[in-house]
């Protein structure tokens, strides 16, 4: 249909609707490079600035209420300002925010992690997920005496120098600012068990690190249900440690993460986000024998030369520990995960039915309490709830949320009061059926508008 002269484009309406955010972004850009403090918050023509959140909703500085599917980059499975987590934070604030010393909170926190995560015999806290994966790799190298690390294309492990390579694709092997010598210590493989077995047989791989959910919280699904078990067998057979990066899937795929859900136990697990109840924090948990490489002994040579060094001003920060303990107590109830899973499945199904209704190319997919969306791409998958889409490759899946159609959809959804995350999103216990219905209605109106504007060809 030809656009009428009176009807605004989605882009023009977005700019008008979020005029205050636009102004704030202008100021942010003068002080903060690119105007955003996390790459994923970059948005065209500008990101929305938020000043308040409650439950599953947040409010932009323009005064618009948004249903939030970023939900603290996945860390807020209990929603914004969960009363028990907020009380724990307030109580800790009154006691002090940093003791420069050990505290009971960190021991309580480690105990909660150990109870929930099958691989966790011991736990060491870090300041973030990026620090956790960096520490896990260092531990694996120290414990095995080997240098090389294997990761899978499309899996994201934070932004440390070792693990950013291969995040976008198999050939994503140049990362500005990271020396080739560092990049060369990591081999990126396709998620293919034959390729993995061949690589591990050389006997020089310290660890395989992977997201057991599939890359980027199921955006890049694992090839099949046997894969995790096969990777476990192949690593064990070659003296290679297996690291599950459960920064997102931990406490989300099940109370014990993806490893408990799929019954495959790694040597080391990295955690962040939910583990700290939405405050900054992360952890490496794992087998005692490996974790002991972090421990001091009555042996100066060990302490100086063999022990893995791990300082960090904010490791096990008391505020994060308090939030983490309160949060982990709540997420130990599997009803939390099944509720969030059901809502995300309703969103995936609702979006796929709506796309079909409009004859618009595209599909939603995902697992657990997540959904991803690719517009302008046909899939041969015919189900309503798609777990492993056909017709889209690894880099297609990873870039789907950044396409110009995805940006227009994102703008349209924001106008309608829905904030997607990376073109998809994650659910929390604070989201309601009504939020989901509103989301699908917003999606329907936005798709209709995009179709009317001739955006689907
Ligand atoms: C699977 C995974 N690993 C590691 C990280 C890095 O965590 P952080 O952002 O806390 O450094 C992320 C962040 O999104 C992640 O999704």
C-alpha cells in the first residue's frame, strides 16, 4: 500500500515520541563515546533513556511506560525491585558496602550457589561475567598446564581479550585492540562433534568453553540434544576441562542452570547476572581439585608460582552478596523458571502466528524464558514454537536483531510501549499474561504498519 501523506513513518514518529531521550542522547554523546555504556544499547537513530523501573516495566525520560524484555540484560528474573531483594540490599547498605575483608554474606552466597549448581563444589566470586570467564580460562590453563582454549562460533563469553573472538561467526578472528598472539591461543570451532574430537586429540587444549544453552542464550542453538553429552565425553577423554558459561542460563534454564536441566556436569561453571540478584557480580564454580588452584598453601613456591592469582576490589561485594542470597533463595523454586518459560513460549507462538497472519517473512525462536526474532527471512520450520530454526545460518541469527527491519520493528514496538532486547528478549516472574497480550497486540500493529509501508517487499 502506498503511504499516505498524512501518516508518519515509524522512524519519524519514534523521533517525536522520544524527543527528550533524543536530547539526553545528544548530551551523553559529548561525554561518553558513542553515547552508550554497553555496545548492545546502541540503537538507531538514538537509544531511549530510562529513569525508573518497577516489576516488568520501566519508564523513559519522555514519560512513556515500557514493558521491559531487557530485564537487566537478563539478570532480573524476579523483575525490577523485587521486595525481598530490595530489602536485603537496604539492610546491607545500613551495615556497610565494602569491608575490605571477608564477610558472612560471601559464605552464605557461595553456599547457595553450591546447593543449586551441580558442578559447584567450591565457588569464587568475581566482579562480572567477563571476569568469571577470564578466571575460568586461567584456572583451566593452570590446572592442565596447557595453553589452547576451544570455543564455539557464535557463543558469547563477555569481552575479555581471550574470548571475544568468534563471537559473531567462525571467521570473526580479528578484534580491534587484541594482539594476534592472544587471539592465537583460542581456536574457534563450529558446533560439530567430529571437528571437536579431531581438535582435542592433539592433546594441547586446556579447556572447551561453551554456552550450554547454545550461543547467545539459544540464538544459535546447539546442533542436537546429544551435543552436550558428546562434548562432555570428548573433553574427558582428552584431559581437557569443560567450562559451561551459564552467565545467562544459570538459574534461568532451571534452578541449577542448563547443566541440571540437561544432566551434563562440566568441570567449571561461570555465573553472573541472576547470581548477584541484578547487582554487579559473577562467579566461577567447579570441581574442588580445579578450584584449589586458587587456594593458598603452606608452600611459598606454590603460592608464588603455581597458584592462580585472583585479586579484585569488588569480588564478593557485600551488596551483591546480599542481593544474590535473597535472589537465589527465590529462584531455587522451579515454579519461577516454569512460569517464565511459559510466558516466553506464548510470546514465540504469538509472534509466529502474527507473522503468518500478515504473510510477513520472519520467525521467532528460542528456548527456556527467551525469544529471538528474525524478520525478512523465511524458515522451513513449520511449528508455532520454534526451537531450532531452519533457513538461517549462524551469522544470520547473530545479526538478525541488527537488521534495518529489526531496527524499524524495535522503534515501532517502543512507540507501542514494548522494549525488546537485541531484537528479542527475556521474561521474568514480574511479567504477566496481560503484558504478553499487550506485547503481541503491539507486534501485530507494528507489523501491519511495516507491511503498509511496503517494508516486506
Ligand atoms: C553467556 C555470557 N557470558 C558472559 C557474559 C559477560 O558477562 P558481563 O556482562 O557480566 O561481563 C555475558 C553477558 O551478557 C553472557 O551472556
